[in-house]
C-alpha cells in the first residue's frame, strides 16, 4: 500500500513524518542499530514532526542558532518498534518513547539553510 492510500499518512500535513538531527550526531551513531538524539536522556523520548512546513518552523524556532549541518530523517511509522504517541492537540508532533530503530528511517536528506542559519527546505 502506498502512503497516498494510507489514511493515517494522508491526514498528516505533507504526508511525511520527520526528525531533524545534527549531521555529526547522526553520523556518530552510523554503526549502531538504534539512534538516540542528544536530548534523548533528558527528554525520555524522540521528537518528530509531521509535514515539511511544520518541520521547518520547528527547526527555525529551536535550531537556527546551531551552526552544525543537519540531516532530516524521513520516518516510516509502520516500522518503528518503540511506542509512538501524539500528545499535542493538533496531532502533528509525535513522540517516540524509545530509541529509533534505524530500519524505520526510510530516507536521510539534508536540511537546506541560508547563511543566517535559517532552515528553508529539505534537499
């Protein structure tokens, strides 16, 4: 079944679920079967965002001052082995309560940024 026919995916903004990660953090865990972001120990979950526009808004709100290059993980929610909870009222910011199994990452793309650090797209 393609994502276009999956109602759970079709109702999400942009039809995709993303996670923004500093490229060095993602690369440092390349050989690990699971991924844990820098804030995982403090937060107890992994932040994800549904829809590219929403992801760029989050990136510019929280990560614009971080000069490191960032990657965007495109998630296949059906492959995530940890519990997923949408806890925001709009249902666009899922939290994954456990490390992210790498086989749930469908694609790794690069965040496009301007010289001032603004996030403007996904390459």
